[in-house]
């Protein structure tokens, strides 16, 4: 038997169904895109920079933390397609416009588990046109998503969320 034909029986052999299903299942699990779960930080994850009130720091100012960060995160949109780490949302109960920054992403340890993204946020004013206020990309993202009207007032939340 020549070298070319030596392993022909292995190449042409049918794969038993038990082996095939054992191989196909893990591949299907790997191909499944994990769901992303976004969580607003609380407790030990709290960022000390953003407190209950606005404050001036040596290198600028720090806006206050939102009253309901998870609510704003649940009703948030990505500001730019090129930046997945920053979102903007509205808390319809308090009327706050919240900038949310992802500071940690936890990849799933098992196939099928969720990816967890941890965010922190701070409040900004629609009327503030300084460098600390909302820029045009932020305003446009809120308007496109229908979270605010053209004057920056929060719109009514969707009926299913009330």
C-alpha cells in the first residue's frame, strides 16, 4: 500500500451519529452570540468622583451621580457607532439626562451565559453648552431614540415600562 492510500479508510469512513452529535453541539453553543446584560454599579462599585451634588475639582468639575442609574441605563442608547463604551439615557421619573460609561465588561465563563457590562454615570443638563454639557452627538442620539423632544424635555416613557 502506497503512502497516498495508507489513511484512505479513515478519510472515507462514516462518522457515527453519537460522535457527530457530540461534535455539533459544542460548535452550536460557541456560535451562539451571548446576550449582553447591562448593570449600573452600586455599593462597592460606586465611583467616588460622582457624588450626590456637582462639585469643582482641581482639574475641572464632576457632575453629580444620577438618582436612578439603572433606570437611565435601561432606557439608554449608544451615542456613536464607533464608541461602544459610552451611552446616554433618560430617567423619566426625575427628568435627568445621564451619561453612562462602561468601566468593566465580564465575559461569560460558560457557553450560553450572559456578558455583563458594568456602568457608572453622571447627570448633565440639556441647556449647558459648555465643554461640560451635552455635545451635538449626545443631543442627536437622544432625539433619534425619542427619549427627548426637540427642546430637550423627556418624552413619556413607553406604555409597557410604566
